[in-house]
């Protein structure tokens, strides 16, 4: 089993969530201006890599991807899975 210190894990999660939140905002900005867009797969991958809270907040704050089912239901599902994983590795003892 990988033994990652909790403080390192929290720093990683903070960085990836801020980056994901800003990426959702950037994509919304580009959508309003008919510019080149960030792929949905990339947005979802950021959530999977730990940025699920940032993705969820980005959806709320920027009003972005809120009607797409894969985001509307997928992001909360990713949050739930990640919460279970975090609990298992750091708090079950």
C-alpha cells in the first residue's frame, strides 16, 4: 500500500481543485466568445484526478455544464467515490 502523508495529499487536492475550478471558468469564457473549447473528456479527467470539488464549484459558479448529464450526475458520483477512497486510506484506522 502507498503511504502518502496527509498534508501532501491535502496540498495536491487543493492545487488540483483550484486548477479544475479555473479551467471550468476558462472553458465557460471561451464558450461565450465562440473560441476554441476545452474537451469534455479533459474536464472530466481533471475531476477524476482529484479535482471533483473544483469541478462541482465551477459548474455552480460559472453555470457551466450543468445540463449535461455526464457532468450533472458524473461529478457528484466522482466526489462520492473519492470521498470513500480518502476515508479508506486516511481515516479508517
